[in-house]
């Protein structure tokens, strides 16, 4: 049986008078796809921002593999293996696709100033490994052909895939995807589903997903959390969530 | 038609308003006083004629010529194939190599003045590529870059004055001191971007200059510090100066000829060339190292950087520090060449000039900066147009904005082979 990798308890985020997230608790099991759903403005992205260190949560605890990480700056949390994509794609637009992937490997490459200046064998090896890793993931997300095009000129679906590949370059343990299917056509959504399943099954990555595409969420999730107006509403397997009267009420209104 | 009339009248009035004070009014010295003289009738006729011409152009000719597509062709543009080939890495490498060869033989064929101007160009290239790290790569608008240049120059001048350091020992120290100042400036501005950052760095540059002017005790105030001959650059202990203290070997003694100042000019030029080639090499490597890619990533998207585990603080500070160190080297060389440093060499207009070189050349592009530095220094040095220098300067800027807003030679993305 898998063990919990991320435990969130009583997470709250207050912006002035607005309580955007109110006592959210989540337990994410290792190597699962866990989705977070809820109506617009429910606070899903705010939870993401709190977990990844972009906001400092007002209250609550975030435990990653036995270590409390709430309140740490974003780059430190990312280094602990929690990386995310953004609702509106955030690529390094002027840089090529493969450069985007190399930047993300910054911490795994040889950053010694003198080594780079004189192109020592160690530096060359490290750069070559970086390129190989990048080539591997470009192939996985089917972007090898456009490796040297600048990221801003790629098609929207390609940009989405590149962003996921870029996250994978950091060798994460938890990948958080903020509405990855937004703006994709049905075929691309199918590809995305296959990609997420592959990340979980072949690479052992835990995927935390915010998504509005219910078909995608229901078919791929191992566990679903429902949030409404900043408060947790329900959680369980897709089947349990689908049959939960509270969830139906929140989404469709009072019958 | 009404629109044409409006534009035409506006242009004509504007032309008269601008050209009357520039061309018409003259200052002349009468005894000890200045006197403003009105324009001669001839000038007034010319201005009036020009205003009429522009009015007629808008009324009668503009539409007709625009319709035939002539106006488009009026802007110079290169053939597409040539433009593309200019951007290929191996072509650029050959251009660099060619430039280096020209630069190496230049002092032995050029006149003294030509070598002097070339030396000045090299200083600006050095400053340009240094600022390019901060502005072009890391995307941090720095208007106070001249401050680091001043720090480098004063470090050398003061070390020579108070501790008797020579040029070659002072050079790395000057670079390090400037880098330290870059680091110190980096801290308070970490949270700032864009306009706010520009204002703070602008202030920093001015603070340095005013401090140097007011610390009269150490820096000599407005009079500056001069560098004694024995501390000037030497070639393995051989001095290129005319008069040196006892015990220092000079070149003309060694050769047994009379003193020739041309040797010194060429020697300084070659030092500058060496520094520039080293700077170009180092920065070229930096751009292909993880740190260089991190700078560019920071320019593109700071939030995404953070989400990928890059610490924006370190990345920014490294850009400021390394960028400043090149200004320090350039400053040290400047002091050696001038033999005298004063605060007035480091005014804001210098910062603006360096920034203009980076923007004109094409942000991030080294070849572009080399060309832009050459163009800008040449514009500055054309004595025949001395009075119209600023006018030409402005005109160049406007033409650039229309013709090539991305710079003379925009930066090219490196093509990376996936299977090395």
C-alpha cells in the first residue's frame, strides 16, 4: 500500500478581509493522481500557491515526506521536489524549447564558473547529460521537431506539454498541474491523459491536478478533493465524489 | 484631404519652431559679453522654403508616392537572404575573426588619432558587453552603470597614488572592487524591476559621482587624481613614458632611440584590445553556461524561475556583480589611458551612451554591441559636425526605432543539437 507523501492540515489563507482558503486538509498518497475540483473562485489555485510557497499561508501545516514546508520561499520548496505548472502558461518565451528544459536543470548541472569558462571535461559531461535528459523528455512529449524553436512561437498545446516537460527536468516527486487541459482540443486532452498516466506509472511521480474537465478528472484520478468557497466539501474516489449529494448541489445548485 | 492639410500645417509649424532657434539664432562674443544675433534674411528664406516644401509634400505628393509603394522603398533594407546569413553562428564567428584581424593590424597603419579613437571604441565595447549582461541578458534596466566604471577608475588611481600599485596589479583589484559595489547595489534593489529599478540605479550612479567629488581629502575632489608615470602600464617592467624615476627601464632607452609617443598609444590600444577580447570570450562562455541561461530565464519570467527552484536573488546578484566587474576593468584602463580621473568623466550621459550602445546594437548580441560602439564613438568624434552632434545622435535613434527596433544585429538563439 502506498504511503502519504504530502499532508496538509487546516490550511488557511486570508487576504485582508477575504478568507480565500479556510481549513483545507489534504492527504496525498505517493504515486497517485489526485485532483482538486470545485467551482470557479473556490480557492483551488490559492491552495496551490500556498503549497508551492508563492503565498505564505496564514495558518495550517504542510508536511512533505515528514518535513514541514509551510512558509518556505518558492524556490526552496521547488528544490524539495514540488514543482508546478501555471494556469496561464509561463514559459521562457524568447528562449528555445530545449533551452527552457536546460534552465530547469540548473541545479543538476555543473555551475562552476571556472569549469564553464575552460570547458573542463566535467563541465562537458554535465552539459551532455543535461542535453540527453532534455532530449529524452522532448521525445516523451513529442516536441523533438521543434526543439530549437523559441517557446513563444509554439502552438498552445505544445507550450502546455513543454511546460510539463520542463517541470520533469527538475526530477520532482510531486508535480502540480494547474488546469493543464484548459484550451486543449479533445484529442490533445486524450494525449495529456496518457502523459499524466505515464508520469505516475513509469516515473513514480505524484500528480496533483486542478482541472475543470470532468471527463479527464473522473477517468484519471485516484482520489478527488472537492473545495467550495475555500472550504473542503468532500473527498474520495471518483465514484464516491460523483454520487455525493453535496457535490452535486455545489455544482448544479439546489434541486 | 483635411487630414493631409492638418498634418502638413503641423509639420510646417513644427519645422519653423525647431529650425529657427537652431539655425537662425547665433551667439557671438562682443567684448566680454555674449550677444544674441537674429537670423540673416537668407536663413529665414530657407526655413520658410523648407516649411512650404513640407506642406506641399503632405498636400500633393505624399499620397501619390505612398500609393505607388515608393515610400516603403525609401527606408533602406537588406536583402532577406543576406540578412539571414548574417545571423548564422558560423558567419558571426568569421565576422568576429575578421574584426580581430583588422583590429590587430589597425594601429600599425592608422594615424595617431585613428588609434586613439579605436581605443575609445574598445573601452565602450567593454562597457557595452558588461552592461549587456545586466540589461540584455538579465533584463534589469541599469541607468547607473557608469558608477561602477568610476569605481574601477578611482580604485586604480587611488591605489597608485597612495600605495604605489602598478596597472597590472591594480587591474584585478579594480574589477573586484567594482564587482563588490555591484553586489552592494544589488541587495537593496532585489525587489525592484523596470522603471523603479532604473530610478534607483540612476541615483546610485549619481551618488558615486557626487561622493567622489566631495571626498576631497581622498579623491582630490573636482580636480581628480592623476596617475604618476611610474604606475602607468608597463610591458614586463618596460615603461612607455617619456620621463620616469630612476631605476625604471623605458622603451626608448632600451631601443636607443628618442622618445616616440606613438609607441605608448599603440601599447595602450593593444592592452584595450586584449581586455576586450578576454571580456568577449568570458561573456560568450557565460551565455552558454547554466548561469547565463538562468539570467535569460529571469528576464523572461521570474515567477517560473522560482517555481523551478532557481533562486532569483542569487541570479540577480550574480548578474549585477559580474556585469559591474567588467565596468571596473574598463574604468581601470580608462584611468591608465587618461592619466587623470575626475568625477566629470562619469556623468549620467556616459551611462546613457553605454545603454544606447546596448540598445542600438541589439540586446544580448555581442556583434551588435561592437558595431554600435563603433557607430556611437564615431558620431561623437566627427569634428566637422560637432555643433550638430546631438542632432545627429537623435536622428540616428529615431531612424533606428523606425528601421530596426530590435537593434542593428539582434541576438540569435543558439542552435543546440539534441544528440551531441
